[in-house]
C-alpha cells in the first residue's frame, strides 16, 4: 500500500511539473512526452508548406559574387529572386545538398555537374529546416525497405516507376530464385532486381541469401553492393561484369576463396571480406587498387607474399597468426594485429608505419628497429601482452611517437636516458604494470598531455611542474602516501586522480596549488562519501585525441548525471552547469522532470543541437534511472550483467512509422534525416516532431542479489562485448579499477574519442577471520596502505585456506624463487590478460598429518566470525580425508559472506 501511495505522489508531482512548463515557448510538445507520441494526420500539409526567406546567395564554382535574394522553397524546387528581378529555379531532386562552411558563414550548398549554389540565410537558425526539407526531396530516389520482414521484393520496387538509385533491403528474409523455379515473371526474388536498371547502391545485408545473386552482375550502373551477414560460400566469375563497382562488402559470410576475376574490377577501392573462413590472403587482393585489406576474423596464419604493394592498411585482428609473425611489404602505414592469441614475436622490416596495434597477444619483447626504418610510427598500442622493461630502448628509438599504450604488461620500470627524446609524445599509458617509480624526465617532454599510471606500485609522484601541456594525470590505485605528498601542479592541469591511495591530499597545504580546484573542469563524482547506501563508486573518463570534453558528469549527493553532447563540447558544458545548480536547489525533484527541464533550458542552442542525458538516483532500497539518448546502463546480478537501459535501440516498426509520419527519413546508417544519431534526445527543436526527448525510466528494487551497476556512453557498449564488461566487473573488487580497466581496453581498440564510465559496486558484509576484519571500522572506503610486515586481510585469507583444506600440502624448501612457467597459448579469439604481480607473502606453515583443526562459527553484532583452534592428536588414526571434507564443507558454507571467491583461488 505504501508503494501505491508513493506512485500516486510521484504522478501528482509529475502533473504539477507539466503545468509549470506550459508557458515555455521552447518546450512545444510537453504533453506528447507524457501522454504519448504525436500522430501526424495523413492529409497533413507540412511537406507542402512554402518556405520563404531573405538570403545572400552565390552562384558558380569560379566566380565568387554574392548578392541579396529571396529564396522560396515549394514542392521540390527552390526559386531564387534577386533584387534586379532575375528568377532562377533549382530542381533539388537532381542536385546534391549539404552544408558548406564559407568565409561568410554556414551556407546551404546545392550542386550538380554544371553549377554550384551557396545560400546563406539572414536567420541562421532556419538553415537546419531548409536542409531537412532539401534532403527529403533529394532522397526521393532512395527506397528504404529495411526491417520489413520481407520474403519477396515488393512489386512497386521492381516496376521502377521512380527510377530508384539507392535500395535498402537489409535485415529481411529475402532469398534467391530456387533452381526449380522456371517462371520468368518477376515474382520478387533477389534475382529479379536486375530489371531495375537504374540501381546504383544495393544493401542486402542480414538476409538469408545462400549464394551470390548472379543476376546482379547485369546491373551496369551498380557502384555499391552490400551482401554482408548472409550464408554465401562462393563468388561467381561473372562478378567481373560489374565494371563500375567501387564498394563490395562480403563480410560475415562463409567464404574461403575469391575468384581471380575480381582482380578485373579496376574501380574497386573497398572490399570487405572480414569474418569469413579464409586460411590465406586471397591472391586477387594483390592485383587490386584497394585502400585497405579488411581480413579480420578469419583463419589466416601468415602472409606469404612480400614486396612492394599499393596497399597502405592491413587489418588482421582476430585471426590465428602463428607465434612468429613476419611482414615485409612496402608502403604499409597501418597494421592491426590485435587478439591473435598465439603471436609472441613480430618481425617488421622496410615499413613506413604510422600506426601499429599489437594488443592482446603473447608478445614478450618488441623487435629492435633502426631509426631510418621505424622512426615514422606515431601510434603504438601494445596493451595486454607480456612486455618488460627490455622493450623501453626499442620504444625510445621511435622519435615520432605521439601515443604509447603499454597498459597491462609486466614493466618493472619505464626509464631510459633517451626517454626525453620523445619530443612529440602526447599520450602515455603505463597502467596495470609493476612500476615502483616514474622517470623524472617525463616533465621534460614538451608535448605530453595525458599520463596514466594507475594500478601500479608507485610510492611517489615525480616532479611534473615543468610539463606545460600536461592536463590529465591518473595515479590512482598505487602505494602513494598522500598525507606527505609534495606535489606541484603543472600550469594546465585539469584532471588529477589519486584515489585509492593512502591518506588525504589537501591542496590547501601548498600555496602553489591554491588555484588548482578553480582550474579543474572535470568533476570527480567519486568525491564525497564513498559508502553510499552500501555501494562504492568508481569513475573513469577520457577527453580523447582532440582534447574536447564532450561527455561530462555531475554528482549532487545521491544523484548522478551524465551528459553526452556528441561532438559538441559547448552543449555538454552548458547542460552540466545547469544540472549542477538545479540539483542543488531541487534535491527531491523527480528525475524525469529534470530531463524536461534540461530540454527547456537549452533555448536557442537547442534549435539545431542536441544531447543525450542520463540521471541516476540511488536510494537506500531502490535505484532510479531516467535516460534519453544513447547512454546505456547494465546491472550486475548473480555473476551476470543485464542491460536495463539500452541506448543502442533499434528503430522498430512503430518508431519508424512515427518518423515517417513526421516527414523524417533514415539514411543508410539509420541516422535521422541523415544527421542525428537517435530520435530520442533533448534539443533539436528544428526537427520537431521527428526528434523528441522521449525518456526511458527504470525503478529497480535493490535486492540482495544485485551486485552493482555499470553506466557508460554508447561507444563503450558498441566496441566492447558484454563478456568483456562482465569479466572486468567480476574480476576486480574495486569499482575504480573496474572503470579504468574498461577504459584501458577501449583505448587499446584504437578508440581516440571521449569516454566516460561509472561503476557502482555493493560492499560485501563485514566478517572477521583469525581476528582480522575485512572492513575498516571507519567510513573511509579508500584502501589503507599498510605496513609490508603486516599483510592485508585478503592476503592472510589466501594463506589460511590452503593450510586448512590441504593437509597434505608441504611448502617448497627455502631457496631462490622459481621462474614462472611459460605462458600457455590462449584459446582462439580470447583476449589473454597478463597475470597480476605476485603478492609479497611468506610461505604458509606446513600442516602435520597429526594436526587437527577445529573451526567455530558465530554471528556477532559487528559481523560474522570464524575462530580456529589447532591441537595435535595423540592418536595416529585421524582420517585426513574426513578432515578435508568437513573443513571444506564448513568453509564453503561460512564463506558465502566473504569477499568475491576469486580471492581464494589457489594456483599450485
């Protein structure tokens, strides 16, 4: 009954909020947000409305003479009336339309083979409306029949009355004509598309095509053909008839070979055969003028042929490359060897590389390259390998490096006398290694902007005050004593992360850092109470290569906000400021109404720009999430992640009908009106009612089986699999480490844009073991760096368990430490992760065969207690097997309230 009253109260507040917004001219569809999506009448005259504006126009490609005119847009024509009474009518249907940045400002450009027109409006905010109308007319020769559950092609398409040039039939159930079908009538099979002679672009991806539609080779004007995600096992020789073909996508099929006749397609510049069954490079690729070899996800072991080729980029990720990979091809600038789980050695000679990615392999040492052959590398990504400090001399020899990613390796140090010679280095990631110190010469790198070294064993921070361009420092999860830290901030520092170290860092103690907080433009939402209703908080983010912060975060008490402005940093900054001030004044406001308030506050900025916003409020027994846009969230429950807010939604039939009824359209990449990524965002007033701030809302009861939450921007969910995220969450106890692990993995995939991750993780119940508590009695959740002589409770647990349940266990005699066994090649297509550094533990004491162990369990107000009594039996008839079984069963039962089970894994 209380829940019912609470829901009624929420509804009453929501209705009151609606009435308070009715006088806002920027929020013209508030009732459609709450009461349902708008429906446009079938006889609407919206598309036939006449648009008329005063403009400044320029005609011609060479003569740049601007003149004032009046532009009138009706049907599919734009009529330009100049001041000297000259009229000119433009047929938009036959012209290409886009936005052009001219010296006078942003202009609407219309062009064909003979002429070019630039139109600048006196009211700049009207440009988007004209662009949308012009694109609707331009797309009239496009037919989008995707996701229509078609088994046969509609007759209207085959009749070709509209002279169709672009046809989208992806994600249907279309098939080719069966061999037994003798009728020549156009029944709607894929083979019948040859009758539509005007076709230039065809998308047949994700259907049920079993063989290459040979009839399509008769289309003489065909330029692009997409047959990806089907069941095609061979390509016919007749494909050479498509002389004008420029783009051919055969990815995600069952191909193991290509005919030599493909090499006759001299206009072909883009061929995608990734995720097939090729065991070697198709010979025809050596004779084509392709810009890139797209060969990811095959069974290729090596590249046999060497020499000079025109190819510049090679994608060989997720293959079965042998342990020693050699490549000797001229002109290569980009090479991707990620996730080849058996590669341990790479030999590259005579290359002109600019970008090299060898992440997630078994590489122990980078090959040495002399400066003349390898000095052009600008981006080196070698995360998730077994690299040691022996590779540092190789790295410093690459004088043009801008990005270095060596995270998740086995580096004990990163120092070299020539390290300061990397004068172009901008981004350095040394996270999750075994570093105990950072080189002091890092401050001498003039272009260094980002330094990440979290999850190491650092004990101090080097002098970085001289690094003039350094704006991001991440030193979290180390052994730094913040209470005695003498840190001088670089002049342009914007983000400084030293969480999960010991003590508190107070900038007020250092006069030279007094203005440090005033310069920060990244809000660390981990600040404040770390124990929020039994959840720990972890955050990680990156500005990206362009150093534009387009994704921002807000925290006010128990409310979190995420804003993704796409490629616009000003939009996210504006919403961030408003959210911060509004939440401080309205702590109890409904989070759904807060989204509407953000939409109202955009004003003129929202005419042509939009953003994705997610608001999360954590209560003691429930979790609220409201989102509009592309942000996604997943909840961890019972060792699994489940998506609860999906920002990557597919446009279903109802949503597509609504967009079409509102006179909007989708391009080949499902972008609304060819520009906007989703139809659910705040802002974009000029496209109303195509784009609406429709929200997704979840109210989740926080039951005991809920372990935590992951929130991230759309790129994280599109580039990483749910298995990757689940592994990162459950294999790391600290939510900060989880968030940074996800970010590191994202960057190892060559992602250079903005990212932002929030992780909430439930704190395990307190328990004691051998008199030591797993949770500090204080409320401070930052891990305490203890005296090395006194190991952490988790380390004692690891010691105690084998001593109890393995009575036959005997330690190794004292002596030099044994070398770790050689790494075992991982299973194909799995990303191997280097083992963590060994814990500084002493050898557990041996257990005598006559030693008995009694374990007592009891519940106390402060937690759960296990006490252990050892004594020696005078009888020699003690059954070790019975002792083993009883101890194992009791520990299994009692450790249900322990930290994650991965703590107790014993590797012998």
